[in-house]
């Protein structure tokens, strides 16, 4: 072999840049890891979040289960009234019964006795003072009322015309105690009870009035105070039927 040929064989052939770049690119492709899709990453994160929330819920439930249930405190026992309180209550009940019956003089006396004995029982004493005041007021009113039946009837008519039906009823009832066979007072009481809506009692009073004085039927046929009774068949029978 000639020297020139030996030199040529001794010179190493260098690879071109393009070849080196291509080889490097193929290696980098092999070495690069595969990228994870975004949807898969989201699902993985969601699963981790769900697992963590489940664990937290389980822990909270376990803690609650361990906590002891507190029992409600027992209600305090009711205080028993003292001997004076019990006696004061009984005395108040007796006096109040007289008051409810309209016996104001008797109720006044009993409330006064109660206050003399049991003024230290503050709650009962306060109620007794209230009823004592009312009893005394009613007694003063009674003292100013007329005493005879005719004057009480006139006062009842005035109250009826004013629309004070409760006061009118009281006047007519007081008048009847003094003169129980007065037809015109029974009639006034019937009109008052009709205005109050006491239909049955009004019909009873009207029946008594026309029994004592039959010509009151004519007056009743046109009396506006008796209008609440006109739809009742007993009223028609009583006023418009011929008396037997």
C-alpha cells in the first residue's frame, strides 16, 4: 500500500452534524416519559379529595360517638305554701264567692278581714285590695240607685235607649224584685235580653209579659228592640198567633 493510501485509511471519517442530531433526537424521544392526560390528573385529584373528606367525616363521627350524652338537670321541686299562705287563699276564695254572687256588702267585709289577718301574704293581699275596692264602688252605686220599681224601670229604659244593655238589664231585674207582676217591666227585660243576644231568656220574659198583658203583642210586632227574635218560630207563635 502506498503512503498516500495509508494516510487516507488512517483518517477517521467524522459523521455529519445532521446524523448526530438525528441520533440524539431519537434517544431523547426514547428517554422522555409519557405525559399524563389532564382528565386523568383531575380524576386522581378528585379521588384523593373524596378520600380525605371521607376520612375527616369518619373521624368527626367517631368523636361524636365517644362524647357522653348530657342528662337534663332535674326540675326544682315546687315550693309548698306556708300555713299563712294556705289560710289566706282559702279566705280569698270565700270572699270571692260572695263577690261573684253580687253580695258586695258581705264580700267587702270578708276582704277587710283577710287584709287584717294576712297582709304579709303579699300576692293574695294585693288581689284582695283590688276586689275590696270594686266591692265598695258597687255598694256606693247601689246606694245612689232609686228604690222603687217605677224609678228603676225608668232608669232601665234610659240605659236601653243609650245602648247600655247590661246596665238596663240590671235595672229591670231590680225593678222586678220589687214588683214581680209588672208586665211592662217584663217586656223591657225581654227587649234588653234580645239586644244582648240571650234569645231563650228574652222569649221567656216576653212570654211572661204577654201573659200578664196580652195587648203587648201589638207593640211587639213593630218593636225594633225585638228584631233579634223575629227569625225564631217561637216568636211568631207567641206574637202573631191568636191567644188560646
